[in-house]
C-alpha cells in the first residue's frame, strides 16, 4: 500500500507542477528619458516571444511586447512594436525601446530558466550578456522556479525596483482623532497653568 501511495503522491506532485506552468521571462526596462536602440544576438534554439507555448502564444514573431512603466497597471499600456531588422542567418534582431518602456525579449512557459548566452547591445555602446548567475540581470523571485530576469537601463543612479500591481487605496484621514488630540493637548496645557 505504501508504494501505491508514494506513486500517487509523485503523480499528483507532477500534475501540480505542470499545471502551475513555471515560466521564464526576460525583460529590459528603459528607465531613462531617451529612446534606446537594442540589438539582440540570440543563441541557437532560442524561442522568440511570439513562439511561446500556451498562454504566452501571441502569434507575433516579428515584434516585441512592451509596457509603459509610468502606468500603475502595466498591462493597461501593453503594445507590440515591430523589429527594425531581423537576420535569421546571423541570429540577430533589433528594435527601439522608448523612454519609460519595458520590453519582453523572451517569454517561455513550461520552462524555469531563460535561454542563456543572449547578448544585448544598447545604442551600439554597451554590451550585456545574459549568463547563469550573472549580476546584470536581476531575477525575481529569487527562490522559486521560473521568474523574470530583468535588465534596467538607467542614467547612472541605481534603478528603482518596481512592484507591478494595482495601487493600494489610501485610508481616509481620521478627523475625529485629530480633534480629540488637539482637545487633549489643550486640556493638558490648561492644567499645567
């Protein structure tokens, strides 16, 4: 009986892991006020964002998905921008990442690591490589399977880390509490005199 339960537990765990669809996402965020030209050199067996399987499948193999960083809900400003150039023999493509935009350069479901060895050339000046345990790309969350590997383009100061969620509604000010505090302060001042 114990072997039967063990096999059942393994099968149930496998189904749970597959249903959660651990995914790998690679993004570049332009947190500057100027547009940036991004050239990508991708390794063999690279999967473009539009070629993802399942929910990530968009059917757009000639464009990049971008989001507006100035909006509180990033999914509201979702757009697809076309490649400037694409060379399948040299395995390169390029696009313009506008100011305060985030571009998804790889999106794969049923994968918990990205395609390493991708090279990103920013404005023909900076060259960044996505490598295992590299420090250029910040991985979130750090301890779970899947996650987002993101590179932040900034103007020299450390990048602001963003939590992509809806803003929390502020509580209304407590006017009665303020009035009671003022009255209590006045009474204590009067008793001292």
